[in-house]
């Protein structure tokens, strides 16, 4: 499932093919992915120029010179592929195809169809139901120790649960929360309000670092993808903690073993030895 680094990698990968380009054609090969694609989608997009490719949490926002914004979420299995226009047939799960004046197809493929493509106006964006309740971005300046400490000070639930709460910080996801807590030596089950300011400051730095390193890994894989089959956004990860149940903890000097527990219906990987 694409997490924030994959979405950011997809965004960066789409920029050369979309930013400043004119959309010459749109093909909907189905009317609905997770939700219906607007009926007037093609009419509102064809002939428009793309201003930029932005990201909010795990959503792509693609503003057009008409004042509309294309919104896209990759769901569980969505991906974009870029390829030169040719006679190769589309694949079964290629749902939406954009044609640009760079003689390219930008293809949205999503076998499990939990993704979403919709449209709103620039004016509707901030108050849009998908975005209006979202907290700060983990890579933005507003996400800092003082902010996070303030958010956590009345929270009696576990720190891990709060880091996954979109009203605390957006887009982190289960994997990166497990990774960051392991590196920060903080137990995922610790009551959020019990974290001292030093813990919180350290955690913020580590969260940014873990995400940035994953984005860099995605970035370095990007040219290979475009060179091979044009798929954007999926790459090999190397996790220090996530998915390593029963293996040794990688924290320096620790001889503990990674455990798996369940928190709010999701797997948590952590080391009981060094994460206190
Ligand atoms: Zn450990």
C-alpha cells in the first residue's frame, strides 16, 4: 500500500510529464474507482494546462489553469505509468488515461480499485471534505516539538495511535510510525501525554529523517522505473523494524528481538528491550 514517501515519489515523477503541459485528451475506461469519477471530468480537463503537481497527506492535487484541481488518491494499489503514445493496448486495470502535448500517456492503473480520482475548484479545495480536518504535514515547518507536545498533552491513548491520527499529523502510516518509534527508543504503547519534551523533539526529527530517507530511496529508483516500464512510485524499502518479527533489533548496543503486537487492529513491530 502506498505510504507518504511513495506518493511523494509519484508526485516528483509526474512533474516532468505534467507540469506546464496541456491535456489533449482524457479516457475514462470505467465511471467509478472507489467513488464515481465526475461525469463532466473530461469536459472540464481537456484543453487545460497543468500548473503544478502538489501533495497533501497521501493525496495528489493537480491544479489546472482553468481553476479546477484534479484530486487523486492511490488507495491500496494505485499507480501512475508514463509512456510515449504508441499502439500498445491498455491493460485491464488501466482506468483513466491522460494524453498530453508531450506525446505521452499518463495512465492511472489500480487493480484493487480503492483509489480515487475526482475534481474540485481551487476555491473549494481548503474546505473540501477530504482535506478540511487534516492536521499539519510531517515534513512541513509547523510540525515541530512544541506543536506535537501541545497536541499530545491531553492524550491518554498510546503514542503510536496518536501518530496515526490525521488530526494530530497527516499521512504518517503504520510502517513509518513503527520505524520512527524504534529509532527514537520510545515504546509504541507509552501513554502519549507521558512523553517528555525531549522525547517529543527527538521523535519529530526522527520522523522527518525516516520519511526523507524513504523519499530519497524512491527518488533514486525513479529513473530506473521511467527507463524500464514507466511505473512511478513503488520501490524497495529497507526497514529497521517493520516486518522483522523475531529478528534482532538494529539499534546500537541492543540485543533485543523485534516483537509484534496488535494496537487498534493493526500490527505494531517494536523492541521491548530498548523501547521504553
Ligand atoms: Zn532494541
